[in-house]
C-alpha cells in the first residue's frame, strides 16, 4: 500500500512504478490517489479519492498512459500494479491500493 502525500509535487515513485510495469502478471493497472474538496452537500470538506485510471496487458501503452496522466494531473499520486486475472486481489500479498492518511488532508 502506498500513500498520497498531498503536497502538490510529483508524487509518483518511479522505482515502484517499474516494479508494477515489469511484474510477472500480464494485466497492468494504473491507480490514482488524491485529495479534493467535496463539491456535494457535505459542506466542502476534503475527501480522499482512489480511482482506477487505466487497465491493459500492453506494458508500453501503460507506460505511455502513466506519462500522460502525470502531465495532465500533476497533483495526483499514481501507481502501477501488475495483477493476475481471475483472482480475488485482496488475497495477494500486495494488492492494488493507495492509503490516504489524515496528514494528506492538511
């Protein structure tokens, strides 16, 4: 599990991204994590958001998409995971997730 640091700088850890891109499983997932002000009836409080941005078996395309997302959304944290098909992901030792801590909201 990795954490959003909420400081607005480039937050993607290239070493971990390379582990995801080069993982043994063919399916690659790009996850995004960020903190935003809630625009609903909750009074504008900050909310942590984690989303799946892109999924592919094409490693080169995933790498290209990561670069595009980092330019388009520089305030977000991105991570790539390599996952097997037909598997309950939470049963893996390290499954796709991004932790958002209280300190990320400051």
